[in-house]
C-alpha cells in the first residue's frame, strides 16, 4: 500500500482563517458582555430574596441594581459606537489623503506647504483642489475650486486632479494641460449625468451636471523662476517679497464647464520669483469669508504681515493665515478654503545664463 505524503501547507494558506480570530473574539465579547449584564439583572430579580420584598429599602436596592445594569449597557454601546466611528474616520482620512495628497516639503528647489478647510462637517476635503508636479517642463501647480461642496464636488475634484497628474508630465505646453483638464471634466460630468438619470436625481446628488463648473489656475515655474499661468475664473496668486503683492495676469478665462475654451490660450507672464520670494495660491473661500458684521477677510493684509518675517516660512504663513481666518469668521466656515504657499530656495541664476536668455528674447 502506497502511503501518500501529506501535502505541506501552502504559504499563507492559513492566513484567511487565522486573521479573523481577534475580530471574532471581539464580536463574542461584544455580544457576551450585554448578555452578562442581562443575566445579572434577571438572576437578581428571580433568585435574590431582597428583590422579592416590597419594602422601601428593597425597592431602592432593586432600582440601584437595574440602574447599574442599564448604565453598563449604555457605556458598552457607547464604546462600541466610538470604536466604529474611529475606524470610519481612519478609512475616510486615508481616502481623502489619496485624493488630496499631502505635499512634499520640497520640490525642485521650492519649499512647499498647503492647508485646506472644508465646509463639510467631518471632512478634510471638499471642492477645493491643488497639486504640485516637478516635470521636465518646469514645476507645475494647479489650484482649483469646484462649484459647491460635498460628495459631488469631491468627485469632480478627483476627476480634475487625476487628469492634471498625468497631463502635467505628458504635455510640453501649459495650454495643452488645460485642454486635457477640460476634456476630463466634460467626460466626468457627462458620465455623472448619465448615472444620475432623472433631473431630480441629479439635484439630489449636489446639483445638475449641466450647471457644474470649476475655476482653475495653472502655474508653471521655470528653472530661472519665471512664472507663467493660465487662469479660468480663479483668483490670481500673491507674491511675497517683504509684503504681499498681487501678481499681474490680466483678464481670466471663463471657468471650465459651462463654455468651451477658446481656440487661442495665451499664457500670462506674471513675473519672476527671485531666491527667497514666496508665491501664494488660494481659493475664493479665503477672500470671500466674512465676519459677523459682513466684513471680508483681509487676505492681502494678513499675508503682508506674515511676509515681514524673513526668510518666508511657508508653514508659518499657513498657520498665520488660517489662525486669522478662524478668528475673523468666529464660527465654522460656509465655504471651502485652500491655501498653497511656496518659497524659492534655488540659488540665484548665473549672470551669463541670464544675459544669454535676454539676448535670445531680444533676437
């Protein structure tokens, strides 16, 4: 008789059966503790002679026993709900960080910091979006603001960000990046409209896709510090050089969504970032925030105060602006507010390279 050798267990074969044991134990304990509390109350009522008496003292003791049992049950349920809430928040935070990833502290010689404040309770991500990418064509940034806030705005922001993360590296010219964002947004809104079906369903999801729009600011910073931008209905950035200076850019294009982009997309030349200069991109939730008296938040003034400390610290600017914003409004915000600050830590451009560049420009 041929004896077969027992097969060795497959690597990881026992894992699906071993991992759930702590979870099963927690479930058993979760069901067992309320059962124990209930058994204590029933045992006392049926077996304890004191529970059978009708005197005042016996009634007080019985009430105390059942009060303790009820308190224990409430505390147990509360702990279970808090544990479940912590797990849900951890998962939601991880998903939000995938959408709006934390920026690295430095990209291609630029120090970075960013902050966001969501109008949706319990969420750190809303309709505002930003991203920075170091590419072969320079450092490219996007700052955008989706109409409204909530889950529908988060989905639209995800579509725009996903398109930018690919197009920023693929496209050699900034106008081509913007056209990629426009196509991605059109496709997203079209698919969302088909999924929503009826117009009532679309309204319940956060507004009709036909009414959706996104303001977008695309910025490209060359190795020499030249700042070029394309603006679709977004606030222009500030330059920090001892004080906050609005960077010139001209009349912006319409927001993405309602109208197609024009055939020509001229780049706005916003100036140059010298070593030590800062650049601030923001959404309109900053400047549109009001206090109880209806006064707007003085973003430019606050930035000028923060820029006095040299060298400019992007992280310190973020903390200063959001601290002043929360003090100004004195309550929870009604609109998403995002802020991105960078500082040029590159060494000064050599004179020969600068002279050659100017000569090429003149020719």
